[in-house]
């Protein structure tokens, strides 16, 4: 247990913000109620370990650039041990009674709820999202343990699972996979994102405290060694299933690698969501609120963020005006600051990509109504929330996921035109539209080539709804009654002569 007590490296203090300042540029390291949830190790076979090589990588606060801490730079030999531990634990765990696995998941859920404030602080610290959003994420993340604890009767588990997740939801992307995996009786090796390993480690520590048997969950960390670690996970014969959430390009690579041993796979990849406002919309303010929530949540860094906002001619002017008014109210800054509504993007590359999309659009005739530049006074990772009008389909933003706080407003004339535009994308994760016409609602919901549709709402994620995409957004579903299918096999047993 000594290992669980990290060295006190920081002058911990409650973050303070001067209320008269629009921006909170800096914050100190957050004070956790339970400091032992901050762990600079990897979790293998029930123990907190370092890399055999002793190497570590640094993790930085995206708001301030300050060092948060270091994590082990595991190599393939370290991760072999995690896979072996999961493999050794599998025969016993698969035969553990469903109701016992359910109890374990329920205890893990309870511990996440009890420690929600600390988990939220860790998320804000390493991911940058405002603390209120981080708290929302912890509730969402915990709900997958609660939901799948009720889905854990006798199943045919697929075996050892390799889980690879991104930084944009440091808690929820992990629990959305581990919940159903354990409910089905699988054991797992989870590769944490290098940007946000500390939230993952806190969740692992809560698994330990919940009494999840050793080897059943393993959390491995790596940065520069990630391609090699990824190759090991996707080619190791003991790993029967790979579940990946991340970019389409990395998904493509991992799919090729997984082919060598014919693994069961599920991919939650990138999106480029259309958000359509028809001029028969009943409540334009609700459409504005939906578009704001969908576009700017986590500073535009969710896979289901609206990327292309199509507004029908009759309401375009009015929608744009009201939309910009809302953006003017945003308060940009470090996620711990009072009243901060929007935080930094994850790294400077992400801010540069947002700017590239803005410059490309303006060079082709779009107009910046608000924002349009980096918020350099705050730091290299801040980008001013931006609204562009006069968008057209030849612009980068129309075809590529921006993953930043840039909203492009496109005008359209007819339903057919906008559905064609929406479906031009090679990806198909989420799509949204606002309309007051019931016939149109059924028609358009059916026509959009996406895995998830929001009708008259900008928020679609819930533990009870199947989450996932079509086309190059991947396949497989997470959450809902379908989520557990990804971690099971179907076995037919035919009896004769009994
Ligand atoms: P990314 O693909 O770069 O990284 C995701 C994870 O894969 C990280 O843990 C990373 O370390 C790991 N990784 C990277 N290269 C690897 C390799 N060669 N082998 C093994 N692992 C490797 O994605 P990102 O930039 O971190 O995340 C943003 C992307 O994720 C966006 O495209 C977003 O749309 C997508 N996303 C999708 C969903 C969904 O449910 N569909 C949810 C969240 C994010």
C-alpha cells in the first residue's frame, strides 16, 4: 500500500480566481480530498508498478503548461505481463457468479460516486474542461458501472480484452468499455491516453478498493512506446477482443494489425456531425441552445460535436444573430476558474488545427463574426470560440472534423440539398436536426447516414442509448442493452441422444 502514497510534490492549494478578471490564466494544483488517488504508476496484476526500464513520461496541464506528474513509459515486455495477468485471471473470473461480478461493479460505481469531486478535479487538471463539465462526465462515467452491474448474469465472455481510449473523456471512455467487459466475465488490459493517465489511475485504484480480483483489470501507460504497445495488444494471441475509441486513422491501423489473429473488434472513431435547423423549427431559441451545447462542449472536442451547422435560408439571419449572442457570453479560461464556461484545447496542435480551418474558410469567402484567433494571452492552448458565416462545401471544415471551438454556419434551401450535404461525409457518427414537422422528422432521421440522431436536441449521450457510428466512424455499440454484446461470443450447443 506504500506505493499508493505518492510523494507530495506540489504546494497544494484551492485554486483562486480574481472575480473581476475575464480570464483565469493560472491555477495551482487542485487539492484532492483523498490525495492517494493521485498515482504516478501503472496498475498490473493488482499492484502499482513502474516501467522495468525505469523510464517515465511527463503529463502537463493544458491550461497552464505546468507539469502535473509523470507516469511509467511501459514497453512491450511490461505490457506482456499485463496481458499475462489478465489471461491468468480469466478462467476464474469467467466462472465467478454473475451476481458476484454485479456486486463488484456496483461497489466500483459507489466508490466513483463517493469520490466524484476528486475524479472531476483530476479530469479538469489534465484535460482542461471546466470543472462543472468534468463533474458531469464523472456521473456519466459511473453510470456505466451501475448499468452493466445489472446486466451481469451468465454470459459467454470473449476472453482477454485490450481497450484503448482517448483523452477527451478521460473517465467515461474507459468505463463505457470496462463496465460491459466485466459484466460479461472478461478480463482487461486498458491502455490509458498519455495526456490523461491520472484519471484512469484513480479509477484503477477504486477498482482495487472495490475488491476486483488481481489481474482482472490492468491499466497500462505509455507515450512514445504507444505504437509498439498497440501492436502488441492488437497481435497478441491471448487478446481475443480489441475495443478502440479514437481517431479514424489510428483505428484503421489497429484494424489491420488485429487482422493477424482475427480478433473480435469494435471501433468508436471520429465524427463530423451535421446539425440542421429547418425553417419550420418551432422554437428557434431551443435550436440555438442545442447547437451551442453540441458545438462547444469541451471546447469542440467531443466526437459527437456539431461540426457543420446547416441553417435553412428563412431562419439563417435570425439564428446566426442569436447564436453569436450566446457565444459572446462564454468565459474562456482555466477549467478551475469561477464561472469559466470553456477551457483550453488539449494541446497547441489542436489550437493550430482550429486556426487552419478558420483561415481556410476565410480564404474561400467565409466571414468571421466572432473569435477567429488564438487567445495567446491565456496560453498556447487557448482558442477564441469562433463563429463563421458564409460557409461553403469546398471548405476544410465541411469535410474534416475540426475538434475545436469553431462553428461554421452554412445556409441551405431544400431538405434534399441538406440531406445530400450531410451525407457527403465519409464518417457517420452523430447528426442533429430541429424541425416542427412530424413527417419531416421521420424522413430526415431515417435519411441521415449516422449511428445516432438528435431530434430537437443537441445532447444525445446517455447510458441507455446505443452509442456508435456507421461508415468510417466505426462499428459496434457501447452502452445500452447492446453494449455487452461486444464482449461476448455466441455458442450454439446441440444436444442429441440424452
Ligand atoms: P488518437 O487516435 O490519436 O488516440 C486515441 C488513443 O489511441 C490514445 O490512447 C492513443 O495513445 C492511442 N494510440 C495512438 N496511436 C496508437 C497506436 N499506433 N497504437 C495503439 N494506440 C495508439 O485520438 P485522439 O486524438 O486522442 O482522440 C480524438 C479522436 O477520437 C477524434 O477523432 C474523436 O472523434 C475520436 N473519438 C471518438 C469517440 C467515439 O465514441 N466515436 C469518442 C471520443 C473520441
